[in-house]
């Protein structure tokens, strides 16, 4: 089985070709960091225009690298949401055009499902169900992954995601964009106990996450300590929140075979180390994808497409792009911004 995957939900444009036996034959990616850096964050219109310019050449490059033709592909998988709607439309429309031209099925992939299933691309021994901490710039959720298309949400953020908090902290400290890697880099030289910062919702019965108050506390603390100390203190606060909330979810994740972390923030070394320690304390396997699979990429979209295609799940060419697309539509609404989940 050969699946062509396309990703364009934020500021990374990518095309990949993945086989049903987990071989990544090609992965072509174009970033937009330089275009967005002057603004300290992603500008949706700039992102969409950049996707338009590069997605065609990236598909051609992926096909060359894999040494296959479009006619050899079994299905085209494209991110159909959630994300910045302009960018999502670029990738989805391209996927529709390629599928129609080649007479191949279309698989409309939820970007979050791409993250959720990416550990299975990297680790064939990972068994269902597993407890997943999906932590990225736009989402922070705990999910029980029961199967392809079957997700039970245990917790979500009521306001901001952890990755968003990383980006805001980097901006406040003048560390540049993208913020997550910059904060982690600077934090290595700081004292994680130097600046007292809140750990919202930790120790409470409420299962969810909250990072808005932590962002506000960092803003108030700017100038009271070095950038390194503030970065280290912030990073430790995030780690403590993630561990506390995940520990609570473990008790509700009946039958989970492993604790899995995915999404852009899963590339953070401190986060991975703390979660691995938590998993071992509860006799669970700890699984995290390779760093390149944590950030947005097309290989995870192709793999999610492969899993869905193998299960007989394909989509019509009139499938709509979606700025919001929860993995668990049946989950109860929560206060605050939980509707984003």
C-alpha cells in the first residue's frame, strides 16, 4: 500500500509517501519561520499564500524521492482540519485534485488523528488502547486511543494550550519565533525554582488543563529575573501541570497499554523525561515519536490515511475543510475555551 499524505494546517507545508508496512519513502517539507518571525507568530494569510506557492513542487519532490508515479499511489490523504482554514483548504483542495486526476480515493484526515496515530508509525509494537497526551500549539488533551477513529477525551484545556504558552513566553522574553525550542534552549542555563509561578488546576478534581494564568504570571515577572531563570521556571511549571493532569487521567484510562505523548510540545526534553518517569511509576510503557514526527509533518498524515484506508474509511471529493474538528465529538463541553476540543 502506498499513501500520499499532505499537510498544511498551520505554517508547515509537507508531502510524504508512506507504505502500509510503516516505511517512509519520502518526506518533503517547507517551513515558513522567516516569513512569520517579524510578527512573533503565524500570520494566517501569509501562511496560506506560502502553502499555495510550495505544495505543488513538494508533491513532485516526494514522488521523485520515492521513485513512484502518482498512478502508483493507492490513496491520497490530506489534512482537512482542524487548523488555519486558509492553509487547510490549500492542502485539501490539492489532495482532491490529485485524487480526482489519478482516479484514487481521498482520505480526509483530522490533523489531531495524525498526531494521535504517529506513535504507531514509529513503534509497531504499540498496542491499543493507549493513553495519549496530545500537546501542541493549539491543543492540550488527554485521550484514550481505542482504535482508528475511536477516541475518548478525558481532559482538554479550558483556555490556552501549552504550546501557545511556550510561544507567548518566548515573545515576552524576546527569544524569537518559534518559541518552544527557544524557551527550552534558554531554560537549560536557568534555575527552575528561581521564579515562583502558578500551576493552574493542579491538585484539583477537575481533570482539565489551564495555562492562561501561567502566561499572565510570566508577563508580570518579566524584568524581575534573568531570561534563563524565567524560562526555566516557566518550563518547570508547564511540566508540573502536564504531569499532575496526566497522573489523574491514568486512573481513568482503563486498559491502557502505554502512556504516549505526541504533538509539537512532545519534542521538549524536560516534558518527555518527566512523562517517562510518570509512566514507569505506574508500570506503563512510555512511547514518544522521534522528534521530527512530533512537529507538523506529512508522514503522520499519510500514516493516518493508511490506517483509515485499511479500515475502509475514505471520503467524497466534496468533503469540507474544518477549522474545528474534535476527535471525540461526544465529549461533554467544558467551561472556557473547551469548545475548541
